[in-house]
């Protein structure tokens, strides 16, 4: 199935290079959401429960959480689900992949309708539904915005950045004429630059990984990091224009400008990737909620750790010039 784990990379490009576009005439005609795009704030009255163990962290942390969805519009399913948490103060991004086969109960379906209880089925062509599902799976984490990308948008964006360098671990060959759209994968082993068409093949490929969906997610995390480096090496206004024209999001221009001002200077080294901790695996992937809590604790305590490191550095170098701590 179609996997687009690098969606968040281009959302980052969008907010980082928006000021570049704003200085010219291009940005006036661009809107990544469009008039008909649903807005989370309007359709979801989200509140963090006071009983939530992360109430203080979720409520007072200066983070922006953006849900990135890779969508197969032909089937109305999300093939990629990723939450990006942007720590504004520390200029750090944490990416959490949620397996598409994660169990998520939905009322109104029989127990025999196995596919309907996978989180990728929650979408129903409305990103608000996916946002509610992901928030529930991740212990009520707030979600501020979303971004959605489909097949054709992937190829266009990759081509606008002159491809993505990858070291393919083995010859990827696979055909599924019944998939929607039909899937044909033929990517030779070795180092190469994937154009848009082959990038889509790579992201849809799932047959050859030893640990199936989990192995595929790891490979796509590397793709995302390579894509981030690549897009910063070429014509950013051209890439950003392509992103605006191919991503559906409720992030408006004003918000993009604000995030851009806070994201300046971010590099691939400022991105930490996670996969939702997995417990039991049967027909579904079941989250290990104890480890999910540990993951959220690590993510939301990042700023505190950075502040402690900064204070330690300042104390050690009192009276002397000292380097700022790495963030």
C-alpha cells in the first residue's frame, strides 16, 4: 500500500521557506488548505482532561502538533499516519509514526468487519476523524493542525527537488495489478537518486521487509531524513510552491509565517523519530500503553533537559566564554 512517511519533511519545508515566498509575489495566490478544507479548530472541540497524566505537559508546553496523513484517495484510507511535534522554544521536531494496522474501536461496525477496526479506516475522507483517533491512541495528545498528501503530489514534490538520494538494500521487485492504483515496483539495489515515480514505488513497497510494516517504517524514516537534506539543497521557492499546490492542510499563511520564524535554523539533526510502541500483534497492532507513556514523557521533557544542560554549561563556564548547548 501507499506509504508517504516523508510528508512532514515537506511541511517543514513549507514553514521554513514561507518567508522567502512572502518577499515576492508568489505567495499571494497560494493556500495549502483551500476553501473546502476542514479546520480542526472548527470541527473538534478538543480539551485535555484534568485526569490525564500529561495534563500539565499537554496544556502548558509550547509545542505545535501537526498530523501528517498519506492518503490513498481511491480507497479512502490513510496509508501513512505520522504526528509531528514541534518544540518551538528548543527548535526540535519529534516525529511519531503510527502503524496503519493499529487497533482502533469504531462504533457501528460488527466484530467480523476486521478492517474497520484498523486506525487507517478512521479517515473516511475527513482528516478530523484521523486526528481524533490518533489523539486517543496517544493518550489524549492535542493535535493543532493536519496535512494530507496523495500519490500524485508525492511524485511532483520529489521531482521538484531533483529526487531523493537513497541506498536501496536489495532489489525491490513487486507487482499488484489489483491495487488502486495498480502497483509496479522495480528498483535496483545500491546507491541512487529516486525520481518522483520511483520514490512512490519505494514508499508503496511492503513485500520484502523481514519485520513487515515495522521494517518498512524504519526504511521510510531514513527516506524522510534524506529528503529533508535534499530539499534544502535546491531551489526552495520552487519546492515550496509545489508543496502548497499539492498538500491539503488547515495551516494558513499567517500560521505558516509564524512557524517559519520559529523554525529558522532547523536541520535534520534536530529531528528525532519514534514509532508507536507496539505490544501484542495479531490481526491488528496493539499499542503498549505503558511504553507509549514513556515515549511521551521523553518527548515532552526534552525542553526541560535542554534547559538543564544550558544551566550546567553556563555554570561551568561562568566568567568565561562558553559554547551554547547543542539542541
